[in-house]
C-alpha cells in the first residue's frame, strides 16, 4: 500500500532527516519527496510505500504525530480529515462524431466514449488502492452536444443524451457531462433544439448532466436565453416530479463557463481542448477545518497563511493523482481544480470552516468576508503546488452537499439573498438550492440573471443550479441522497420579475470587457 505523508511548520534544520530516519527504521520506503519553503514556512509531501512497514497504519500515524509534536511541526497521513480526490474527469472531443444522420452520430458517440474511457474507472481504482487516496468519482465530459448535433438532420436531440447515458454506463463512470449549449451572445437552431430537449433528456437518463452558458464578460447576458432557461428548469422539475425535481440537480446555467471544468453538472469538453485530456478536482474542506483548529483566536493573517499551506498540501495530492492517471491512460494531463468541494458527511463542510473563523453560524454578518479570505487563500496555496491549476478553483457552496450549509439554511440563518452575496467572492454560484415548487419560471430566470450579472461584472464564473421541488413549500426538505445530500426549501421574494424578464434582448457587456 502507498500512502502520503505531509509535513507543515516553521523551517528548521533536521526536518527531512528526522522524518526520513523514522520511516527508514520502520521499513517504509520513500518513493518521492516534494518540498517548498515560503516566508520561513516549510511544507513537504512524501509518497511512501508501506508494504514492508513494521507498524500498522495507526501505529505509524501515532509515531509521526509524536515526532511532529517533538519538533513543533504538523505531520499527517493522507487518510485523515476527509482528504480525497473529488473526481478524475476524462474530457473527450466528439467533433469527429458529427454526421448528417443522427443515428450514425449517436453510434459514433457511443463507440468513441467507450473506446477512450474504457480503462478510466479501473485505473482510478488502481490508484486508490496503491496510493491510499480515495477518489470519490470517475467522470467523463464531452464536447457540447449542440455543436456535434448541429450537423444532424433531426429536430429531436434526446437520442444524443441517451447515447451518452449508454456510453457512461458501459464504461462505468458516475456521471457524464456535455449535453450543453453555449449561447452567451445568441442561439443557433441547434442550440434551441438542445435546450428544448433538456427536460426530457434529464428525465429519461441516469448519468447525463447538462449545462448552458448564457453570459460572459465579453458578450454580456443573453436575456432571451435566460428567460428560456427559467422555463427549462420548471419543465425539468415537472418531468422528474416523483424524484423531487431531481432532474434540475443535473442542470447548470453558467456565466463565463470555463472549458476545463471537471465538476458536474457543469462539465463539458471545450473546443480549445485536445482530443482527450485528464482533469482532476480535489476536495478537502475537512483538512482545512482541522488545520484552523490549531490557530484559534489568532489574527486573520495567520488564518490565511494556515489555509494557504493546507491548500498547497491538498493540491499536491491532486497533481500526483492527475499525473499518474495521465501516464497510465496515455492521455494528456490538463488541470488540477483546487476547489474545496464539500460533501454531506460531517466534518467535510465549507460552512464549518467559516464558523471556525469565529462565526456563530454560517450566514450571519461576516460570512462573506470569511468566505473571501478562504477563497483567496485556497487559490494562493494551490498555485504554489501546481503550474496547471484551472477549472473553477476556490471554495464551493452547494447547499445540499454541505452538512453545515444544510444546518444553517434549515435554521433560517442562511438565506437566498445571503448566498447570492457570498457568490460574489467564491467559486461558481447559487448551487443545489431547493426552491418552493410553485416558484415561477420568471422568478427563476431573474435569479439566473442576477447571478450572471455578478459573474459578468466580476469577470468570474458564476452559475445557478436550483431545484423548484414540485409540491414542496418553505420549511420542507428535499432528499436527493448520496453525494447530492438533502436541501431545505428556501424562500424566494414574492414580488414579480415577469416584466423584467419579458423584455428579452441582451444586457450589454461591461466597459472593462473592451481590453483588446
């Protein structure tokens, strides 16, 4: 078994020698060492082989912790505090699958995904076993289907989604993303057909995820597309009513969507990407939370430095896994997305990190400032650890997927308005939020418009993934299960935005877009 050992603390003579000597005495083989010194702070990541170790994993962990206490440094093993890889995502170009016959195009899509991703899951499982690093999901992203299907003489794009679903099940991945359209400046006929197909496509498939980009800092916001996506979200919820509107959990509406995003439901393989590529998304809110417990009451510059060093360690894990997966699959390595992606598990929450900074509950005054610090420190730590940082990168705040966010929303401390304010300083946007089932399409469209405006003005990626849960009202809870968790239904404003949405047209790009 392979394991990762990380070392954090003030730089001093003898750290490497001390750790290496302890490991040597216990027959632990050191395979690789990466180290850095920044502002007198020492950080080291060691890849080790425990096959001949004379101690159990727990005993070795105890010995390393004791050595750390003796030297006044933090020495940790990889399995602690929910440190894991959120996803390995293989991006696959489907441009070569375009065909005038929709049936032939679907066959080509199925064959190409099945061929390229044949060994993705098995390779991920091998890396898990050998390195002792949990990899939560193995996924595939593909070229936005609106681009591929445009060549086909058909009005119905649902068969393309079914082909993606069959291929995903064949190779054994958890999700496949790319039933997508890019309409930030206007819609082609193919884009309209794909958007029209989204509700049925998400209702009749299990693993397919969809996304639509409705705005950018360069193009402005396509308000016709925004209005259409409000209607699409409602239709998707209606068609998946028996599952609590679950189809909407697989649909993301973006502004400034990036082409190398490994995270579902918004992942797609950009046209500027290679034929195939490996992208990795890391996790680790629990690791950051644990690290902050050691600096209680310290000033915010100490907090930021602690988060930065911890993010370095997390990102190094992602880099290691990405490079290894790339080598074994003979596929180019793309990026490491260093986002802190929470799960519903206790101890793996972004909200609890914010509360550890001194907030009584996530959502109270000061939450946005705390999140801004966290997001920035994560990025600064990550870029030290890898020269291939991309994707969304920062801290995610998906309500249903974060135990602390669920608790805060249920208590009324975390509202939709506060979440919107938080999206100004974090990654992505309004994510996995349950709304009352009777929320109108126009209100949903207005929520999308607000979030797109934040992304457009701040030149950052923002998105909306909301679930108007059929038959549910404020105070109810919608259960999604697994990684998607549960979401308390949150209130929306009762006042109409219908006339605003009915205007259509395009909200112009801001002045700072004129940089060329």
